[in-house]
């Protein structure tokens, strides 16, 4: 299962995006704080991160 990180400060939009991704077979995590989201994105492996060579 692909793992996706959603960084979105609007909780309702983030939940909608997460629900859509999960319905379509992705494991989605939400971070509503940009700084925390960046730290999480850099520290943990998420799929689709083509800038750092991950797919």
C-alpha cells in the first residue's frame, strides 16, 4: 500500500483528501502544521517523493 503525507492547514480539506485517498487504496496521513509536516516528510519514507528519488 502506498503511503502519502498530506500537509494542509485546513482540517476539513485535509480530511476530505485523506478519505478520498484511503477509499482508493492509499495509506494517508495528515499534518496540519507546515513546519511539522516538513519535518515528518524529511524524516519518514513516503511514496511518490520523486525529488528525493523515492517512488
